[in-house]
């Protein structure tokens, strides 16, 4: 089982980072709409969908590989099948632990809101919804009118890290469901 987990871990980590990167690209693309709650909610939904589908890809491929080697019924009847089938849960826990690192560092105050949003790409659009005013204002020169404007500085709500961690916890079932779908051939014609 250990060899199988170590063999499948590098592609899973690669897909984890790619899912976060694509979520971050979506967030940057929609930056002009960050004041619209509805658009940011849709962006969060789409970003998480992309992330979870990418996380499920290596698990799905592994399940397809297993199905090609052994039939599902024979695999389920083996004595070693129970821990073997749950290896993608273990991989999902490891991937979740990787995504907990930015949240833990953010909660200890070691990184700023912007860096935290950058590291949490799949849930970054949600970061534009879970914000509050700091009570501090900054003077910004408006190039169109020539007048100065004052804008309030915003920061993430302190409990937003818990929401981000909760959403990333869905990485674990996404890995397992991807493996089961591949093993049972759910998307085969």
C-alpha cells in the first residue's frame, strides 16, 4: 500500500497546485467585478469545481488502471481490498494537510491577507466576499476627475480561514470519489 501511495502522490500534488493556479487565474480575470457579491459567488463555485475535478483526475485514472487489471468484484472480494481501496482517502488527507498550511500561517499572523488569498487559489474569489472594513482610510487620486478620494482599507474576516479550511476539506472525498468512479467505470461509454 505504501508504494502505491508514494507512486500516486506526485501527480496528485501536481493537480492540486494546478487547480489552485487555475482558480487564481479566474480570480485575477474577474478582479474588476470584485465588488459584486453574486459574481464572486459564481466565481467561487466555478473555481472550486475546477479544483475538485482536477483533484479527482489522478484518482480516476488510478481507478481505471485498477479496473483494467482486475474486475471490480474480484478486487472487492480480496482480503487486501479494504485498505487498498481507501488509499485515495489517505492521499486526500495529505493533500488537505498541504492546503492547511497557508491557513495556519495566516491565523498566526505570519502572512498578509493578499498573500493568503494568493496561496489559496481555489477559494480566492470567496476572499472578496468575506471582507470587512478596517476603519482606516487611504487617499487615492482619481485620474478622471483630478480630485482625491478616500477609500477604506479592507481585510479578511478573522473566521474566513476556517471557511477556507472547511472547503478544502472536501479534497478528501473528491479524491476517493474520483477513484471509485474510475474503478467502476462510471464515465465509460
